[in-house]
C-alpha cells in the first residue's frame, strides 16, 4: 500500500534550535508539496517541487526556512532558527504533474517550539 | 482577499439531511477543483474532483462548479455522523500548485 512517509511524527524543541523534517514521496510521484496547518491560517503552501526542482516557495519565510530534494526519494524542510510561531502541523504531499491527479498526504509532523 | 475562501463553520446538520459546503476562488484561469476531507488529527484525503461547469455526482456526494461565478460547492446527501469532519476546498493553479481554503467544519448530529 503506497503512502507518503514523514518523520518525525512529533517534535518538541526549544526556540533557536534547528528543526529538520523529512518526507519520502510515493515511488513514481514527481511532485512534492510542503504545507503548514494551523487553526488560524489553515493549510498554507510553503513549497512545491516538480522533478526535484523547486517551482514555488513564495509561501515560505526565506530567512529561516529552506526546502530541498536531495534525491527523488527524499524531501526535507528545515527551520533554523525555530521560533514559537512555527508551532504547527507540517504536511508533505506527493502526486504527479497531471492536472487531474490527486495529492497523497503524509501523516504530518506535529512541531512544538517552546 | 484569500485565493480560496470558505466559511469556517461549524456547520451543523441533523443525520439524514443535506449538507451544503461552499467555496469561492480568485484565480479565473484555474481549471481543476478538489474537495478534501480531514478528520480531526488526521491528514486530508481527496473525496471529489471537478473540472467542468455543472454537477458531478459520486455516491452521496455531488460537486458543483460555476467558473463564471468562481464558485465551487459540495453537497452531501443523507448525511451521517461519520461525515463529521473538516472539508477543504482546493484549487489547482496553472503551473500546478494546489491552494487550499481554510476548511469548513461539518458536524452531523444523530
């Protein structure tokens, strides 16, 4: 049963620490999305990759966030330094670049920055 | 103005009733529209997609699209308590990025 795998599931850290979240997209998928979900803002798009190339990261705070795809099986989202306002659930989703294809979401990383 | 707007709710309907969820979007050139369901503490999952003006039915769910009005809706017939969740409207822009609305919380009372 193909699925998107995200690690860690939960992360508690102190303000100022670096946080790295990892995502393994479904084999054969060539698009990867990172979203952040909070009660106030809902699901916000942070970054979007196609064939490992970043296509849109306009929703991501550039001074502290970075997103990469070192290879087709791994996407990473880093926050350095982390701040309490970064506390949220971070979802990774993968799909194909056909218009009518659905996205498959991972289980998310629940991040708490104290 | 947000790119995709939904009433946050909560929307409460009795079991067996029709639940109507609405969404508007700002990008006129968008071509693909989706409804995702998210149970509390879980990740979103796709329940409907629609690309052409009009209605699309799948079991108890009907998606409606009006591109001239930039409006998408989801009707759930014979609502069940198991339908209680947050429903997210999503719009795919040219270039492929998928933008979500804030979601409407639906509560179906037995």
